[in-house]
């Protein structure tokens, strides 16, 4: 399941918020030259999470979406609206769900979206 948000905060600052949203304490922050991410440490927990955004060393890339991939590791069916509304409530921002991809230039391409 894919979600995305736009928010003027650093991804590293959002780690505790995402841990509250998903009821986990196993996210870690990492980065490379183009992307930064928060990711689940343990694939055996209830959820696998990958939360990522393009980053820039000199300034934030707040106009780029934070993409949130949520997968159930226990076979439960995830509820899109419940997850979206939890993100919206915790972060006080619009949440989009649907299909989003990244092109060869690392630009987000929205294929299908629902707004919460």
C-alpha cells in the first residue's frame, strides 16, 4: 500500500511521529546521495515500512513527496483509510494514497491518487 505526503519537516524529525502512527519502535534513518529513508529493522514485525524522500545536503526538498510504503507481514488486510487518517491526524497534513512511481531522474510520477 502506498501513501505520500508533503510536509516542511526533515524526515529524521518525523521518525517518532511515524513510530506513533504505526505503533512500532523499530524504524531507523539512513541516506545516500539522492534519497533518505526511514525503514523497519525487523521484517518479522506486523508491518514493513519504507518511508523515503529525495534529499539535498544544502536545503530540504520539501516540495518532493515523502513516499510511504506499508506492507503487512502477518497476512492481515490493511485498511487504507484508517492508515491515511492516522497519518493525517498525527502530522496535520493532507495524505494521498494510490499509485506513485519514480522515473529515471528520481522525479515522482503520480499514476492514481485519493486524497484524505
